[in-house]
C-alpha cells in the first residue's frame, strides 16, 4: 500500500516525538512500506525500521538514518546525498543508480547490497563499515576516516 505524503509526515512527526521522549510519540515502523518518490529531505529517521521498504526515487538528502533498519530496502535512483547512515543495517538493500555522495557510512553494514551505478563521491566510512564482497569503496569515491 502506497502511503500519501500527509500519512508519511504524520508518522515522521510521531517518530520525532518518540525520539524526544514524549509519551505520545511512537517509533516509526514502516516495514515493507511503499514510499516511492517520498520527499524526506532532512527528516530525522534515527532508529527507524524500514526493512524491505520501497524508497525508489525518494529524496533523502541530509536525512538522519542513524541506526536504522534498512535491510532489503529498495533505493533505486534515490537521492541520499549527505544522509547520515551511521551504524545503519543495509544488508541486501538495493542502491542501483542511487546518489550517496557525502553520505556518512561509518559503522554501516552493506553486506550483500547492490551498489550498481551508485555514486559515493566524498562519502565517509570507517574500519567498522562492512562493504559487499569484492567492493573497493575507495574506487567508488568514498573516503576512509
């Protein structure tokens, strides 16, 4: 089921209240949600569960996805430029043609992720970042910090 913009924003607002410790807040759980082409620029989605979600062509520039569960999510042609993916679980996610330029990937787990035609210019990673087998992040333009 595809979520409408207002539904997505209501859920994000409740999640932000959860992160701030408000009783009426609710942790965002959008497992397998259809967020095709969602506009989530700068959204605080820390610790969110989007496992298997459709985020194709979504705008996630400067979004905070720290510690998010994004296993098996679809990011085909999504824009994640400057996104914080620190310690995110990205196993088996598809990033075909996605823009991850300047993204923070420290501690992220990209085991089995599809990085075909994805860009990583200036993205940062550390020795705890797990990349797919046979992937050299430096050749993709990512920078070890």
